[in-house]
C-alpha cells in the first residue's frame, strides 16, 4: 500500500518541475517580446531618419 507522504512528495516534485518549465517559457516569451520591440524601434528610427532627410 502506498503511503500518503510518498504521493505528496512525488506531486510536489512534479509541480516544481512544471513550475520551472513554465518559468523558462515565460522568460523566453518576455525575451522574444523585448527583442521584437527593440527591432521595431530601430526600424521606426531608421524610417523616420530616411523620411525626414533632406
């Protein structure tokens, strides 16, 4: 028969691993959004510079 504490420890381990994976996904998504914003800002700056050049 399985002890309740073994199951609880196993569940905690699974939840910790799931949380760490979710944390990595969130960090990657945030990094991607930041990189896209930086690239967009550079493109807009270059466009404004090209359009306003006389």
